[in-house]
C-alpha cells in the first residue's frame, strides 16, 4: 500500500469537511421539512421578545380602540340618557387611557424579561400588571377630586384591567403564532428557489468554465453559492439587519454578474445609517432575483438593477428597481412580492410600508421600515 502523500491528506481533509457540511445541512433539512415537529416546538417554547414589543403605533392604536370600545359598551348598562352616557364615557375614558398607556409602556420596557418566562407565567404577569394599571387609572379621578367616583370599589377596575390585559395578550400571542407558518413557508420557498435546477445548473456551469482559466473567480462563485445555500437552509431568526440582507444580495448578484456579464448592470446607493434596521430574513434576495429574472434575463441587451437604501424621517427606505423590456415586465406568480409584504406586515404592522409598481420601463419595489 503506498504511503499517504499530500494528495491523500488533502482528500481526507476535504472528505471530512464535506461530511461535516453534510451533517450540518442534514440537520437543517430535518428541521426544515419536519413541519409538525417545528410547529410543536414553537408552541412549547417561551414567548419571543417580539410578542411583548407593544410600543408600535399599530398595537397602541388597536389596544386603545379595544379598551375604549369596551368602556363605551359598558356604560350603556347604567346610562339612562345619551347625555348621561356621554358623561360616563368621558369619565371612563379618563380612567382607561392612562391605565392602557401605563400597561403598554411597562410591558414594552419589560419585554426581554417577560420573554424569558413560560407562556402561563407571562400571561399571569401581564394580567396582574393590567390589574395594577386599571387601579392606577381609577385612582387618578380620585386624586383630582372628581364627583361620582367610588373609592371603595377598587376591585372592579382591577378585574377590568386584568381581563382587558389578558385579552390583549391573547391577541398578541395569536398574532405571533401567525408569523410561524409565514416564516416557515418563506424559508421553504426560498430553499426551493435556491435549488431550482436551472439556477444550480447555470451556476455550476459558470464555476466549471472558470476552473481552468480563472480558478480564483471559480472559487469565489462557489463560495457565494455556498453562502446562499447556508442562509437558505439555516436562517431561522426572527429578524436580521438590513446590512446582512444587503451582503446576501451582493453575493447573489455576484454570481449572476458572472453569468450575464455586461448584460447585467448593477448600481448600489447605500446609506450606512439605514443598515441597522430590522427586517425579515431573506427579504432582499428574492426581490433582486425577481429583478434579474423578469427584467434582465428576457432582454437581449440585458438591463440595470438599482438597489438604494436611505433614511427618511427616522425610517429606513429600501428601493429595488430594474429596467424592463418594452415597458412590460415578464409576468411571474407574484409569490416573492406577496411573501415579503406579508412578513413585513407581521413584523412591523402598520409601521411598515411595501409598494410595487411598473412605471414606464422601470419596475420598482419600495420598502419602508422603522429604525
């Protein structure tokens, strides 16, 4: 048997690395496609920080409308006339408003602590905080010397506050659970798009054509492809920074740049101040992929893809624009656009904005998220 030489050592190291990669990706595949186990684990785990992040405009507005609607209905049972109802509703609103705001502020401030507790303990905590907030709101008219406010029946606002807090918590919990299948579907769709046969075939052919003439560039192509697969297979976080999404989009476009050459023209205009914005994982890459597939690929002379980020009025604005052939984009199924729009809504509610439109010979997607 010949003694092991450098080639043998190299093959052994390569095989070991491949085995480790296979184990890693095998675990990722197991967690990715085991939907039942994934959902069961998600249901058992402690609440996430995002569940208690109630300081968004949409959550505050909905909580205030919910509580005031209950107050408006409640005073109908004791008001004999419309004027009496208006008077009682004004007093009730004066008590409810500070109580709701106090609950929202304290819950948002303690979100990391609450996220470490079990769902049952967190529900008890937010309900108890609702009771205290209800009593605090009830006590303000007493301190102001308002007439018609009974200082003895403090347990009524305590029970009302606890009940309303529990109802809002359940709504937030259902809203957070609704994000799990959306994220899972997004990752599955992204994984499928990454292993799309023609994409893999074209990328590997690009690398093979460079192996003999430009091995350094071939290695770069394979590294970018490996990074795309790694993120698609293992990305399970609730949010990533815009900077991370831009870096992933750069890798994807670097592969396509070698494939299309001068036909693909890329323009970057990035504002570093916008890079810290939190966005759903795998948000930007499907959009630039759409720009290449539906804008650049069908055109004989290729096209231009422009990616721009900036900060406007304390919000991060992302724009992805691509030229289209004869002013008519090659139609797709709209899955990527609908998926990104839905995940932005689940993460940022009304604080996020998503617009997609064809303007003359340019198709543009605009995303606005809070910083």
